[in-house]
C-alpha cells in the first residue's frame, strides 16, 4: 500500500510517502520520503507558536512540501500523474491541534482525495507519536511481525510534547485509554517557557538541554543551593502539573542580580531539566509498578531529551522484563510518517470502506483519540 500523509497540527508542515506491504512474515514498512518544513524561524521572535502565522506558513508551503516529498520518494519528474494513480490512501492529522492549522492540512487532503478519487482517513497526532517507535529511516525497511504485538501489549505510552503530557494505557494494539495528563502546562511547554525566562531561543527543549549538558561537564553543582520544585511528584495519581515549576523559575531568576543571572543560567537550565525529567520518570514507573505493562513506549518532542531517556533506562533495572521503545530522534519530533503509519493501521482490515470519503473528514481541535 502506498500512503500519502499530511501533518499541519502545529508549527510544522510535514508530508511523507510510506509504503507498507503485507508479506508472509509480516508487514514490510518502508518510508519513501519524509519532508518537514519547520516554522521555528517565524515563531522564534515571539517565544512560542503564533496560530495566525502558523496558518499562513502552512498555506504558503503545503504544495511546495508535497512537491519535495514526491521528489524525494520518486525522483524529479515532469509530472506525477502516474504516481498519484498508485496512491492507495491519504492519511491526514485531524486531531488534536490548533484548529486553524489543522484545517489547512485537512482541506488540502480533502481536495486531493476528491480530485484523485482516493480514500482518506483522519488520524490522531498523539496516536502518531505513540506509533513512531516502529519507523525505520527513510529508504530502509522494518518488518513488523504479527507476533511482536504479543510482546509489546499491554503497553504504557508516555507522550510528551509541546502541547501534551499524557500517560496512556494501551491494552492492545490501537486501544488507548488516558490514565494521566497534565493539569496545566505540558512538559514541552515548560521547557519552552523556562527557556524564554532564561533568555534562550524557541523551541526551548534543545536549548535547555544544551546548557544543562554544559553545566554537567563543569560540575559546579555543589556551589548552588537553589532547587526548583518537582510538582506533584508524590501525588497518588498519574497527573502532572508544570506551571508552578515555570513560576518558581521565574521568581528565582527575577531575584538575581545581573551578574548572578549570567553565572546561574547554566545551573538553572540544568535544574529545570532535572525537575521535569524527575517527575516524568517517577510517575511513569509508578504506573508501571501499579499495572502489568509489558512495554513502555515514548513519543513526542520531549522524548528526544537525552536526560529523560537516561532516567527511564536507569529505572529499567528494577523491571528486567519490561521492554522500552524510543522513536529514532528525528521521529520524536513532529513528522508525517507517523501519520501515515497511524492511518494505515486504522484503515487496514476495515470492512466499511464507505467511511473513508473526503466529505467525512472533520477537524477536532481538542479530541485526543
Ligand atoms: O512533538 P513536538 O515536535 O510538537 C508538538 O506536538 O508539540 O514537540 C515539540 C516540543 C517543544 O516544546 C520542544 O521544546 C520539545 O518538544 N523538545 C524538547 C527537545 N526537543 C524538542 N524538549 C526537551 N529536550 C529536547 N531535546
Ligand atoms: Zn507532536
């Protein structure tokens, strides 16, 4: 099956082609192209995503991104009529996300589906993040055996991004139930807002991680007694709260003199990363302790954080039978291949193909699954 997928839920215009074949041994998953046009430069001076600007950039770029995805997958051609005929499914993110941003990708996909007379499916961005661990590099193959599912599920998903912080119980393949979530800011949002307080660029996660790493190398930890809180780390549920952490950082930083600010910046970046990752790792393993999950799957932009990955792996020694899956670093971040994968699995084996028509696809800005 050849799948064309489109993702515009936030500040990346992403389009991919993915080929999946059913063979005797299992499913052959082969990404053909993966184009991500980031709007970071546009939003950087505002310190976060400005919906109207995101929407304008998606509109201006979407056809150019499609052309790049076609070229990467099939080489430069005069026209792609023959390729368009071969497409078996169009998969588009229709939830959750910024409504006006989602609408650009969804309407573009609906038009393609109608014009090319191809089935279309609307999928959850969060489900895409969960499934990202299955993706190999572009032009490489991965075989997904039916029996692998038995080793993976029931699984716990930790999806951490700029908009969401979710603990999800996945009792079986494609069956999701949220068991915990943030009550205010998302983990990625805390990295972004924390970076802004410290005068660093958007997106904040990689910037904070870089300074934290530099601090670890100089190891002057002993000289600093300022600690940031680990909100809700001992609460008896699986929910999170990060807005108090951001405020604590703000008040701490505001009280410092100009000289102290300069001296303490790396330390505070380190402390912020430690605080966020401490809470995420602790709560994740509390959930693992409570339920009998066979695996833990991480996804979303914050799952690219090396310190988080380290802390998760450190705790694995207490659960020797637990399998842990991370996406490849480039697939932690928003991309359209994960949307192709989610579309494929939800379409595949469905009997009622009438539902997959262009005029059935709607946008749900706040619906997670
Ligand atoms: O999944 P994603 O690309 O977009 C959303 O769905 O929101 O996640 C973006 C978020 C941003 O908040 C960004 O700061 C964070 O992921 N992020 C990181 C790292 N790389 C990206 N956070 C911590 N460490 C990183 N290395
Ligand atoms: Zn995302």
